[in-house]
C-alpha cells in the first residue's frame, strides 16, 4: 500500500540542483512522496512538525537528502540537531553536496551522516547517483522498527 510509504525529505536551496534531483528521483520510479524544503530551518520545522508543517502527519521520512550549503541553517547544523534528537537520530541522512572539502566530509561523518555524495557535474551521472540513492534508501534499506516497512506489514494483518 503506497500510502504507508514514508516520504523522502529533500533539503535543497539551489533551483537547478532541486530540479535535477526531482527529475532523477522521478526516473527511479519510486512511489515515495518527495517533500522539499529550501533551507535548514524549514527542514527542522518539517521534522519537528512545527510552523508550516504543524498539521502534517507524524512520522519520520524514509531518508533525508541534505545539501551542505543552505541558508539560515546549514546542512552540518541540521545534521547535528538530527543526531542529538532521540526521535530523529535513526533517520538515514545522505549529505548531497557539491563540496569536496575534506573538513566538510570529516565533520559530516563525525556527526553520523550515513553517506556523503558529491554531486556529479554531468547530468547522466547525477541522475544515476540520485536513482541509486533513492532505490537504496527508500526500497532496499531495512529501516528501524516503527518505520514504513513495519507499517506495511501490520496494515496487511
């Protein structure tokens, strides 16, 4: 039942990268809804069900695709909040960024990012990378208890 699928949270402020990521996710034919936030503050508002997201259904996304360089609150700061909040810390987070800086990579892994993907410049490579990410995290990865797969199983009983 696709209504029990958890959404993918895409946190991206660059309109071009956002469009390319959405095209790539569409090509992967995932049934998951993609929720878009444009900065770190909005991403946390979504995760904590506050502000514009106060009335959304509770529950964590299947995966967070998180840009590093964001307005208001950057990806590292968002990741830090996620990993220090018990209700959020088990959400898979993929840093999806154009930064190849070693300090960004190290800091992301120190804070517990699940994967760090540098955005390929070529469109074909970008589509392939996003498709692989989407399929892995939304379909193949076995999520923690209480997540989408468990909900689907119990809905069939």
